C-alpha cells in the first residue's frame, strides 16, 4: 500500500492487487495513508493455488485492474 500511495503521489497510476482476505486491512491502510488507493481483490487464499488457478484469478481481475489504472470507471 505504501508503494502504491507513493507511486500515485508521483503521478504514476497504480492499483493494489491482493486477496479478499485483506479487504479490511487494505481499507485501514488507505485511510491511514490519507490517500484513495485503488484496490482490486482476488479470491483468498492464494498461497496454495496451482499456477492455473492463479492465472485464472489474474484473468478474472484483469478488466478491473485496467479500469482502476486508467480510471475508466
């Protein structure tokens, strides 16, 4: 979150991508940083997923990530 907030402050469009297990933590961090950090969540957990499952998560999140980075709604 800190890295994304720093990139945003430098004018680099960015988005945090993390698993749904961190929704609350991401919100708390965004508030603490005082910046509206764009966030996209994928299913939780990630660590024990196969490569194919992680690719499917990424594919499923792709459009939301592009929208967040381009601010296209």
